[in-house]
């Protein structure tokens, strides 16, 4: 085995381990955090980094092959859609009246911008 192959294997394993650590931290946050907003932060931010780490490992290992191009495409898709979907889920939860946990000390929207001021749709 040549030295370039060994270096690529080490880099690939590094990104895979980092990605798996981020994924495990995201799932731990999903289980341990108190409310939907904190859980949403853990899953969108940390799991996005974890998925990107695993996909980057695939890209390094596969190179410019159909598998590498697919991994790159999925990584770009996750990078573009995860923050938007997390924002929309959080906004929907807030406007639906889901309360913050008792440990939260700041609600920047406040009562004037919160669930009470959301206009109801007429049927």
C-alpha cells in the first residue's frame, strides 16, 4: 500500500469518528434537553455537523466516483435544508404556544410578539 492511500485512510477515519461523535452528542441532547427549542438546537446543529463529517469521510474515501459525487450532493442538500427546517419547526412551535422551559431566562419575542398576537385564520 502506498503512502497516499494510508494518509487518505487516516483522514477518512478521522472525519468518520468526528462525525459519529457529533451524531452521538446530538442524540444525547435530544434525550436530555428540557424543551423543544433546546432539543431542536441540538438536533439541527450537532446532527448536521455529524452527518457532514460522515459524508466528508465518504468523499475522501471514494474520491471522484459516483459514490463520492452522491455524498457531496447529499452534504450540500443537508447543509442548505437543515437550518431552514430547524428554524421553521421552532417558529411553528412558538406560534403554536409551546412554552419555554422554566430555566429559560429570556424570551426575545415577548408577549407582544408571541403566540398571543398570532392572528387566527377565519374559516
